[in-house]
């Protein structure tokens, strides 16, 4: 056990003799998080609004009423309308400067009054997902509402002469009264009653810290684990591993010392990042001890994964190329660069199956309180099994093929 302790202290000293690498491992996620915070307007930034460009070729009363619906109630906080010529509007949408473009063709108002088919043209920005979807769904609701208005109010008066004698206007009033009288049994008293129950537990807001920072923390562990795994080649080139193999039983203690040292380093990085997020971004942690334990397990598993890739590579250059090639795709699809909440469901489901993505989902559950010690225990046991398997593979590879090269 003394050799294990010596190996642990040796790797701790080696890690802190290269502070630049550690700072880069933490600095890259911090810089990315700061940029994302600036783009999002900080933790209290304004909610994003979809910019809808409109070309109204009809300029009728009906088209005006149709567009006015976008400025009513909650829609006014989600969608901002700008009237613009068709060519300029299309250019802006294609360049990504607006969320969508709507063209109302000439004759729209008359077609609504005459119950005739009419096509509205909607173009959306393909580079955006959420805001164009809001515009599309809202427009669909307005079209359905126009259809229902035709059936309830306009159809009963379709046989009347709206430019006729005064008695015709009296008949219009009679028809409208019949329409409202027929609808009253469904409106008063209401057939469907809505009862709103307030939750006893306060609802948590999805802040910037909650959505982005857990993924950035896992990214920091990913970078630090990849950086720490390359140290095995330095010890190989200096003959440390060769000397270790000459003493029976010391290789396992040597590898254990490296794993423990790198796990402690990763844990220090994770805890520092976690307290930074709690202090400056208001990240809420439901169970801090459990979160720390999960960070330690995640760090150990990620380090052993990259260590295995290093020792099965033909040389240090090849090992670094492979691990670097894995880090950024894992970070991008695993919820670090782009949170799962903002991804398409298909891509998010794939990202959650990556090692860091799977660990991130569990970590967010611990932070939110939805996963306690009992619910996280099976996942923790699985990680321990993976750690044992990776450790055995690393020990086998180092003893039988890595040192002799």
C-alpha cells in the first residue's frame, strides 16, 4: 500500500506542475459559458422573440384583423411583426436575419367572406428551430379560427344582400341573434369547467445556469480527463513503467495511484466549477454530497476510458489524435455545447447514450432533486462496474503489450 500512496503523490505533483493544462481544461468551458451567457442576455435576459416579416398584398379589413391577432395577449411577447416588401423579406429570412416571412395574397379578405380557398405563403429560417415553430403553430391556430368564424357567422348570412335595403340589415341582425342563441346552451352555463390547482411546491425556472452550466462542467471533466490520460506516454518514454514491471504486484498499485490522483484532480475541477456556478449563476443543487460523489465516479470513468485509448494506440501521437478526435464530438452531441433541451429529439436521444451525455442526464437529475440516493444507486453501481472493467483492460494492456514497445 505504501507504493500506492507514493504513486498517488507522484501523480498529484506531476498534475500540479503543469497548471496551464488544468487551466485550459477549465478555461475553455468557462469561456464558452460566458459567451453563451452574453448571447442569452445573462440569467435575467429578455425572452427571445420571433421576428415575422409580412407582405400584405390584400390590404383589406379582414387581413388587418388577421394580423392584429399576433399583437394580442401573450402572442405579443412571442412574435414581433414587421411589414416589408416581399423581395427584401425573403432575403432577410434566407440570411437568417428573421424567423419567418408571411405573404398575404391579394383577394384574401374577399375569399374569406366568400368561403373560397386561399393559400398563404409562409417561409421560415432553416437555421432556426424553436422560433419558426412558434410562428408556424400560431399561424395554424389563426387559420383554424378563421375557418370556424366562417362556419359560425358568415355561412348563415351567405344568402343575404349586404348592400340591400334596410330590411335586409334587420334580417342580418336576426340571423346573428339566431347564431348566438344557438351557441348559448354551449356557452352559458359552460359545458367544460376549468379548475386551476396551484402546486404546493414552487416551480423552478429554467435559468441559464440550470440549462447550460451542468453540461459545461461535464465538458471540463472531459477535457481534463483527456489531458491527464496522455501522461502515461511520458512515464513510458522515461522508463518508469518498465521499472515498475520488474517488481511483482506493483503495476496494479501504480495504475491505482494514477487513477486516484487523476480522479482527485478531476473532482477538484468539478467542485470548483460547481461552486462557481452556484455563486455567480445561481445554480441550485438539491443534494451537494451526492453531486460530488457522482462527479468523482464520472471523472474516474472518463479518465480510464481515455487511458485505455492511449495504451492501445501505437504511439503517443496516435493516442492524442484519437482522444482529441473523440472529445469534441462527445462534447457537442453529449449536451455540453448544446443542451439536450434545445436539441431535436432524435439527436438528443443519441447524445444521451454517449458516456458524458448519460452522466450529464443523471447529474442534472441530482441537481434538480428528481434523483436521490436510492434512484441513482443502480447507475452508480453500473459506473463502478465499468470502472472495474476499464481498469482491468488498462492493466492487461500495459503489462502485456504497452511497455514492451
